[in-house]
């Protein structure tokens, strides 16, 4: 379609939706599906028919509405309200008289809602991810139009640089700089790759975005391709994300049909194709060079950098790799400008960050907050605190590459630098809360086991070092380790950090280092007294032979 | 070592090994005669001691493979001023440790049932034949070790060098030593 | 091709642009330890033994894949580097079953040489004792996984020099294993030409010629250079 058609279609669709008596949004993301939202959606559809309201009332599935612990969630346009814990018996009321469901109504002025700021998840729960018109009605693809008609490649790049956006895949590299590196490379074959491998245990931010708003990611990639001069893109999705894959495939087909992807995009000379590549469930394939090897059809193993992908990526060509959430930030950023984007956040961390709250916290689910929000606000105001009367012990960010943050640092603002200062990392957005029933040695062991299982095996420090570290931590939890083991554990931490080939091995010691930093006495009790203060580890003492 | 009058005392111990390290020790030949006046040998596989004596230097051959070894090495450690892991089985587990990839019952069955023409019985670990530990351990996995003399067996020169150094109160030099 | 001057361990060295720090160091008599690197094969920077300190760089750099640069100041031996290298070699010994006393390459083994060079006399880590087998299905050669350090020299020489690509790595992490073709016994491989190049480049006793007893296997270390020189320069010289 042309740019004019895009705006016309938006207006038409908005008008159509406004004319409806009621539009019912039923969350069909994984959390709600697992408590029966598909059945609710079907029942609502049947109700509409049987009440003879076809054409007047409409039901659609949406992405995650955030409060997963209260699912299934349904939003109704008639009274602009959100209902939780809905079941099929509520279908009739939801269609014609939602206001009668007052007990199920969720107070959207609660801190959980008002302390959040939704940029990335702006459409999630508000558009049907399987309908491109829903996305267009919400202003979709207008940022691409602005880039192509108003800004030009250099102007687009400028906006991204001005915005201060940093990569959301973990390392926080400035996105504008990365784009510029690729844009500056000579040659006309370049690639744009979206990293949707999301392998951190407990993380599901990227999946939610892909399932709930796939067009946003495609639009972000198209804008990037336009800015750096690429004509081919790949999305590397992990195979476990069947629904995300299906929605992306559908979205790509729709966008191509509407000439928002493919040849002559928005009736211009710009062309950009996107293909999916499905990963086979290896965490390391999220590392950019391993991911590229995997796309090329080789064994998914990292290679030393330099050269970095912007110089030599896919098949040796300049390649831009960004995370799903990074791309998802692009359309609103371009639509509203870099300065608008930079007005949220802190001096060095701009915009918002999506977190997946998990563990010992009341409101598990997906949230989005401005960068710089204090951890306490995220965990207690938005997250609702630790349930069950137990005490907060630590929050873990950054998954297997991150660290544990103890209670004394609850007032730390969540931004790249502040988290690094206290020995953790922003990571991709997993946020796991632990209470006094968690054993920190066991937590460290758990993450080490993950790294050990996920090590690709290419370099020795990570392949064999994670095995030894896990062995020591495991023996600690059984009361079979000595202070000598502790010394070797710390040596291994340094070795892996300083000598591993890729980020997996380099950061694998982080959970150990951070728990040692804040909970060393707990380790010592395991070693010296064969005692687990949390009462979790079963100690057999040390009669087996070896010390 | 008490410098006043006493000759330093030496013990050599044979745990889970083939006695090859002791043979190599004996291969010092005439050098043994030079060394003899310098030390008092308080215990060796050839002496019949009931209780392990207090000694200055103990060379331990062999891995810690069974309950007896375990008890024994703990006593030895307490009563030795300097403990040396003597030969590969003590240092790495070596051949004695090759069973570690298998479970103890598998090893026992293999030795006493599958590979035996006449099955006389399976040691139950209660009396004469000590019970095997789950794994055969290098000595330093079980007690503190001061020095290591690898080799299968360590050659005579290396043993000689180590003893001369220790008897002169020096840390052993690594010349001629080869790990693996 | 321009001449590059740099400092390695306080010594002024010259190399040619495009050469690696590793090669220039060795040409100038500074022997940086290595395991995955072998002259004549593409480098992968995997074993991390050749890591060196370069002034102005926060990270340690693998000498085998780092090109020399004018004015570079390199340190190849420091307390930190030695500690790292020792621990890496300890990791290798503990990872699989290295029973040197009964090994075909005993006293002629690059892993042992590293241990000696780094002054190791025992391994502080727990031996893992994985249960591994030896593939002796090939008529002339054997592959003993117990001794393999996963350097992938065999994979690379077979692919890049012989052109057969019989070998590859299966699985990941500590479970990684060298496989012939798609996991067939070596003797049944359709692609193996029985050239024996992999056996010669293998740094340990993992790949060996059959019929060799303890300590009898000698690897021909000049072999690869001979072939590569022939291929690149057309000269069959040793
Ligand atoms: C072991 C490992 C796993 C990674 N997994 C992911 C991942 O699942 N998703 C992701 O976006 N980035 C992942 N990364 C980071 C990527 O290498 C890369 O930095 C990122 O995709 C760049 O995108 P960004 O600049 O938008 O953050 C991983 C890195 C490492 C070392
Ligand atoms: S650090 Fe781990 S994952 Fe990365 S290359 Fe080394 S072995 Fe592979
Ligand atoms: S390969 Fe080398 S280190 Fe391993 S057992 Fe053989 S000789 Fe020893
Ligand atoms: S078989 Fe030899 S050459 Fe091949 S990876 Fe193992 S150690 Fe290296
Ligand atoms: S020799 Fe350079 S990393 Fe192995």
C-alpha cells in the first residue's frame, strides 16, 4: 500500500471499531491460555452469535495483559474495563452486560498498573496479533512511513542515536552506534537479524512481544534495514516458541501482501524480506556469533570477535543484530522522535524495560517500567511483595549471567550502570525473587548447572570449568566440600571470566561471585558446620572418603 | 627435623598400588647404601608395625581405594611431618582409579564372578577383605599432601633427588620430575 | 606486505602485517603455549592457552588469532597468565581419563608437555572419570575418547587439508564428542580415505596407530607443514 492508503486504512478501521457496541479482548498469551482463556474466547464468540450481535460485538485474542497471576484476563471496550479470573460462565455477561461482573473487575488504578509505563508493550492486550489491520489501526507502520518519506536513512539513524536506546539483549550496547557501524560499511549486501532466541531460564519478555504484537518487531526491523541499507532480514526464534513462530509467519505474509515488507515497500524503491530461522533450543545460540553460524547452517558455536558482526556477520557480510525488545522500541521511537524517547529513563539508560517477574512474588507476570525505577518499587508496589509472610532475601536479575541483589540494595535504581555497580546486570529482563526459604549456595548451583548444560564445549575454561564449579557447589550443598574447594571455586571464577571465549563462559561465574559477595557466611556454614541456614540442603556430613 | 642429634626418620607406605614405586625405590641400588646412614627407616611394607609411628617423612605409594586405606592414611597424616604422594597412583589415582568410571558392584562382579573360572565368593566387606570406597582417590583428595612425586613409577634419579632434598631440609626441586 | 615492529616480553620483534602474534613470537624465540593451534590449519581460538596480555587492552587476547600491529606491547608470560594456563591444563586432565602410564603416547604427548612446561605435579580438581569408549573399528587406526581434548585439529585437517570432512563434533559441553560421519564407527565411514592425517596432528593419544604399545606411538609433527608447503608453494620439502 502507499503511505496515503496506510493512513486511510487506519482511519477506516478505527471508525469501524468505534462503531461496535462492544469489542472484547481476550488474552490468549501463554499464561492465560494455560488457565483456559481459549475456551472463554470461544464461548464469547458463540454468545455473540446466539445473542444475534454479530457485527455489533466482536471478540479478539490478544497478547499478554500483564497480570498473569489473575488470568484468564478479558478487556471490554463497552465499559473500558479489565476482568480477571474469568470463565466460560461469564461469557454471556461479557458480551452484553460486562458491568454486572463487578466482582471480577480489576482495579486498573492499582500501583501494578499506574507505576508501569508501556512503550514496548503498548499494544499488548489491545490489538489482535493475527490481524494486521488491528496493528494499523493502532498507528502501526506509520513510523516506517515516517522514516521512508520524511527522515531518510541518515535522519532515521540520527533519531535512534539521539534516543540513547541501548540493546535489550543483555549487554546494553548503544543501538544507534551499532546501526551506524553497519550503515557505514561499504557494499550492498547487508543483513538485519532479530535475536529471538531468549534462552534465559524464567524469561519470556521476547516471547510475549512476538506473540502479542509481531508486527511491531517486523516494523522495527524494516526501519533498521532502511537505515543501514539491508534487503534481507532473519528472525532467529527458538523452536519451543511454536505460537510466536506461527504468529510471525502469519504477520510476515500479511505484511508482504500489504506491501509493508517485500518489494516496493510503501510504494517506494525500498525492499526488505524477512525469513524465520528456527533454533533447536541451545542457549548459546543466543550469542550473536553462534546465532549467525546457526543461521548459516553450521554448528551453533561462538567464534572469537573481532571481527564483530557489523563488519563481518552472516556469510561474511555486514550484519546488524538486535534483540526483539530493541526492535520493538523502534516504531514508537521513530514515530515520536529520539528526544521523546530520551525523556524517559536516566542519564545513561533511556526508555523503559520489560521484566518478567517470577519466584516468590505476589504478582508474577510481565511488567514494563521506566529505566531508573527503584527495585523496591518494582518488587513491592508493582510486584505486590513477597507472599506467605516470609521475608525478602534477594532478587536475581540477568539469569545465569547475572547476580543476586540483597535487601540492602532494594533502593537501587534499575539501570545498566547501577545494577553493574552492585554486581549484577540488567540482562534481558528476568527478575526472580527469593525469600528466606531459598539457599543461596543452591541458587548458585542451579545457575551453574544451567551453564554447564548449555556450554557449547568449544573452549576449555567454560566446557570443563563449569563442570568443576558445579561439582564443588553440589558438594557444598551436601556438606562434602572443604575450604580448599572454596579457594579453587574462586580461582575458577576468575579463570572463566578472564579466559572464556564467549559471554556464556565469561559471565557463568556471576551468580557465584555475587552470592559470595553478599552471602559468604552462608557458604561458610555449609562448609564448616555442614549446615544450611535456609534448611534446604540435606547434609550427609563427610564420611564418604574424600574431603 | 630435630637437628640436634637425631637422624630424620622415614616411612614408606603401600596403599592401592602395584608396589612398582617401591621397586623403583629399591632400584636406587648402591645409592641406598649412601642414604642408609642418613635416615632411620621406621616403617615400610616390609616392617611389621602394629601402630604407625611418628615420623619425619612418609612416602605414600598408591591410591586410597578402600576403608582400610582411608583409616590408615588419616593416621599417617597425623603422625608424619612431611607427607609425599609417591608415584602416579598416589598422585592421580592412575591404574587404581581406572575403575572409577564404573560402580563398585560392577567392578566386584567383573573380578569375582564374570572373569573368574571358579566363583568362590564375593567379598562382603566385613572381615578380611576391606570394603572398597565408592571411588579410588588420589591421596590429596583425602588428606593434605606436602609434595608430589609423579611417575609410573617415578624413576630412581627423581626419587634420589627428592630424598636428598628432604633430608637436607629443602623443598624438593622439580628437576627430572615429569607429570603424567 | 609491510613490516611490523612490536615488543614481545620486552624484546623488540618484527613481523609482517597479517601475521599473528603467535607466529611472530615463535619466530622470535618466544614459545607461547598452545593446544588447538597447529601451523597449517585455520585457527579457532578455542583452547585459550595462548592468551596474552596486550598493553591498552582490558581483555586477554588469543595470540593464535590476533594479528600483529605496529607498536603493540605484548606480554606472554605473567603470573596471571601462568596461573590461568595451569588451571586450564588441570581442567583438561580432570575432564577425561588420562592414564598416562598405559597410554600409547606417554612421554610423547602435547598435553603432558604442557603440564611439564607449566610445572604441574598434581591436579587439584576432582577427576570426573567419564565413562568413555575407544573406537577401534578402523583397520589401521583407533580413536580413544578417554584421551581426547576436543581441540578439533582432526576435524580441521580432515576437512581443510584432506577434503574428506569425516570428523565432526557431536553434542555439546562436557558431552561433546568427536564423531565420524554421522556417528558411525570409524571403520564403516564412507568418507574416510584412511590417509592418517588426523592421527599425526592429534596432540594426544586420542588418535593412534593400531599395534602401538604403551609409549610407542610417535606423531610426525612436521607432517602437516610438509603438506601445506607442498600445497601452497608446490615444493615437496621437509
Ligand atoms: C550466552 C549468550 C546468550 C545470549 N542470548 C541472547 C538472547 O537469547 N537474546 C538476545 O537478544 N541476546 C542474547 N545474547 C546477546 C547477543 O549476543 C547480542 O548481544 C544481542 O542479541 C544484541 O542485541 P542488542 O544490541 O539489541 O541487545 C546472548 C549473549 C550470550 C553471550
Ligand atoms: S564460553 Fe562456553 S559457550 Fe562460549 S565458546 Fe566457550 S565453551 Fe562455548
Ligand atoms: S594423552 Fe597424554 S596426557 Fe593423556 S593419558 Fe596419554 S600421555 Fe597422558
Ligand atoms: S581426537 Fe585428537 S585431534 Fe581430534 S579433537 Fe581429540 S585430541 Fe584433538
Ligand atoms: S592456541 Fe590459541 S586458543 Fe588454542
